[in-house]
């Protein structure tokens, strides 16, 4: 079974402009990450890592932090197709994840540990074990991070943690401070539009 089946099932591609696409890889040995600001019913940030031709995905309600003392909840969600890395725009009202999507940061990433096995194998293993250690090379997020699965709790709950390194910051870190005002305004506007539209339609 393709790991993209859940992604496909949740979406009506006649209505949403989100990519359907199957597996694809970055050129060469590079692996990419993307963080998308998603102003849906609740604002959150989607953190995605290319592994074996798809984007492993986590929804981070508060967004990433560059402060190592922050523990950011990251709920693992369905794998997304590789092409989703470039998706920006509005998912229309009534659809899964309705709201605006903005590419907040992107770049390549590396594994901190890779002994012998291929990148995809190692990444897959660390995700399975619930302990993934990576180095992000983005414009906003940089340096070492860990994604650690929480024990004795909801199956999909992970923590996104910044490691102490030269890129780490002290003090409060709010990803919204690094979001352009026009993007914030558009998100609010689209939400208001959707609210108005849903009032016109009969309840489903
Ligand atoms: Mn989302």
C-alpha cells in the first residue's frame, strides 16, 4: 500500500489545488525539508522531511523554535507527496485543511548519524524508533534538531527540539515574528471569507 493513500483519501482533487503526485526524489544525494505555515481552523506549522520519495509530516501547533529549552509538540500526520514542498495558496472552504498555506522555510537537511545504510533507510529507522536527529539548512531554521516520539501518550505525539549549537537562541522564540505581515493578513481574510461562505451553505 502506498504511504500516500491516506493523503489521497482525505482530499477531493477536483476542489483543492494541492498536488496529487506520487513518489519523487530530490536530485543527487540531497534531501529537502519544508515548513509550511497553515492558517486552517487553527493556525499551525507543518514540518515536512523528504524520506524515501515522500514527505514525512508533523503538524506543529506553535511552530518550530530556535530555543533549545522549548519543547514543541509535533503531531505526526499522513505522508504528503514530494511535490507538496512547493504548495502555497488557499485550500477552499469545506475541504480538508481549508485555509491558507505559506512556505515559511525550506532547505536541505542531513542526518546526524548515518552508519553504512542509505539515507532513506536510516531516516526510516529513526522515525520508526521515534528518535530522529537531523541538521536543518534553512533560511530561518538552522542547525541540529531532534524529533522525539512521546511515550505513554497519543500515538502520534512527538516533540520537536532544538539542540544546543551555534544557531541556538536564548529567550522567547515565536515563529509568527518571522512571518510577513501580508501573509498573516491574508490568512485572517481568507478565514473570514470562509466563515461567511459556510453560513450561506446548508449545514452538512
Ligand atoms: Mn496542516
